């Protein structure tokens, strides 16, 4: 990432950060990463074409429609995004190594180059806390379902346990237990499966 001008980052690359996170988590090689990028661009283009009424585009049509998604993505940009995704993964792993009663340290909070709240004097940093819930429906042998939810926190963070046990998160867990969540299930168990913290 050193030497990369993030102000020149194509908007489509930033929007595809989830793709680079998956690449990092799967520890893909350079060849595999470029294959994933091409597959992602083709998938996005195919959805666009189908929405436009072209359910069975030709190879040339698909190639033309997918090209804008990776326009400006040179080797330097892709390497920078892969490096950034690697940094995100390391902060996530560091956060989950912290004991629940401990305060998250700087190396456990992901600060992407587009974060702005921490750069404004006199303004408290806003954090995005993403939590993956494991939702187990009632009944013997029921398969668990998984749902990501996003919570926002402004100001100092006292501990990981406060984030995980915060009123917003607890309220969401209670909603699922009562059957009032988006999945509309009468669930008897909701647990935290995964989580990450990002400065905005």
C-alpha cells in the first residue's frame, strides 16, 4: 500500500472491498485473485443485462458490460486493495483475540483510508461494528441460519463486551428470539458468531 494515492482510487474498487476481503480470507494467489475479480465483474454485468431484459447475453455483450466495473483497476490498484484487505483481516483477528473486558487497541480497529470521522478535530470518532448472528430455529435437528447486522457507536469504546452486549445488539437478539426479526422466525437461540470493528 505504501506509495498508493488513495484519492485516485476508482469508486468501483472501493465498492468492491467485500470482494477483496473474501480474497484475503481465502488467501488467494495472484492468479486466483484476478480470476475472482473477472468473475465478480461478469456477475455484476450479468445482473445489469438481465435487469435490462437481456437474459442470455453473448460473450461479447457480457465482456462489454463487465468492463466498466474494473476500469482503472491496474496492477497497482489491485495490489493496494489486496494489501488493505489483508490489513482489515489482521485487525479483525486482533480484535477477536482481545478478552471481552479489555479495551480494543489501535491494531484491532480497522481504519480504511476513506475514514473521515477520526480526522475532524473536536469530533468523536464513529465506529461501525458488524456482527454475525447465528440464529437457530426451534426443533430437533434444525439448521442454524446466519445474519450480519451493523451497529454504530460514537465516542470512546470501553470494552469488547460492552460492544457485544450493547443495548442495540441485545435488542436485536431479543427481536429474533421473539420472532420479530427480518427473518420472521420463532427462534430459541441467537448467538454471536463473528464480529469486526471499523473507524468511519
